[in-house]
C-alpha cells in the first residue's frame, strides 16, 4: 500500500443571530461539530490512509507554519496554518514529515 495524505480546505459556516446581542461568542458549525470562530486561521482537513500516532502528530506540530493540529480520528486531523505562511509549503512539509516517519 502506498501511504498518502490528501487535503481538504476547511470552510466553517458561521451562524450568527444578529438580533441577540447577549451571545458571548460566535460559534462555527461544521461537519465535525461546533467550534470557536476560526476566522483568524487558514484551516485544512488532512486525510491519511495510515494511522496517525501521537508521535506523528507531535512531529507535524514542529513544522514551521503550523499553529495547531486537532486530531479528529485515527486517519483524519484538522490543521491551522499561520496566516504569514504559504499554506502549500506548510502542507508539503507536513506530508514530508508524516510520510518519512511512517516509512521508517
């Protein structure tokens, strides 16, 4: 089996009740559950065909440009890329780290 990672741009749908000024914060509703407002992040969902161990996730956190990684399942994770980084470069670097570590 060839190990692969594919990427999906994460787009949250913001639900705001404009008439309710008492709401403490804006919540994003998405396929993976409610979250805080992610407008300040460039987000992606990473899909893999191999198990994402804690060590692999930790190593991916060390890649320059990674703001946060949120494991969703054994094969899927949400990734926040810093706005001052080129997302394609960060994603390529994460793939290099994850696929290299997995092959060893």
